[in-house]
């Protein structure tokens, strides 16, 4: 594996872990930013997609729009079956 690729994978994993910490501490909007950044670096895992959708729904708690629900549904549709 080339060094640049390995660094990107590690960076994406660090962003994902940071997002999980933020989400568990009630900072969904900040977690969403971390998850989106991780997704932009490397193809997302099912775990990242689920956390991304969860953060999206929680960060939009006060906005409860059909667009947010639809976006979360689209994200969850990308989760591979296990």
C-alpha cells in the first residue's frame, strides 16, 4: 500500500472516531462534519454510513423536515447488507 493512501485511511479513521465521540457527547452537528469529512477521504463503511445518518437526524432535531429524513434514508440505502 502506498504511503499517501495509508495516511488517508488513517485520517478517515481518526475523523470517524472523533465523530463518534462528538455524537455520543450530544454534539451531532460537529459529528456530522467529521463523518462527512471521513466519507470524502475514502469510501465509507456501513458503520460510517449509519453514524452519518444518525448524526444528520440528530443535528436536524429542531428542523424536522422531509428533506432531512429523505437524505438519511438515501444514506442508509447505501449500507451494504451484512
